[in-house]
């Protein structure tokens, strides 16, 4: 990442769950274990990367192209095979 991605971790008393939210990328993960939420967040980011950042512009809507550009602006490089 070029710079840290802002995400907020909050505990919800009502249902005793944790929520990890990244408003910039519209990622929201809910669960009982904060370390597991980081894994889920990483998986969600990976899906966004493969579905949008790796797509051709003509395959995307205007909103998808904006998301693709945002993702490319966030990431320095991708290390494959890790």
C-alpha cells in the first residue's frame, strides 16, 4: 500500500459482535473475532482487486472504473505467488 488504508473497528453491545469498516472502499465485515475480521477484510480487498483493478475499462461501469482507479492509487505493487 502506498499509505495505510483507514478502517474502523467497533464493538456492538446489542449483538456482541465486532465490525471492521472501510468507508473508502465500502467494505464492512462483521464477526465475533477481530483477527478473523482482518482476514475477511483481506479477502474482500482481494476480490475487489481481481474483479475491478484487473478488469479492462470496457468491462466496467463508470462507478467500476472509479473504483479501479482508486484501487490502483492505493497499491504500490502486487506480489504474486505469496
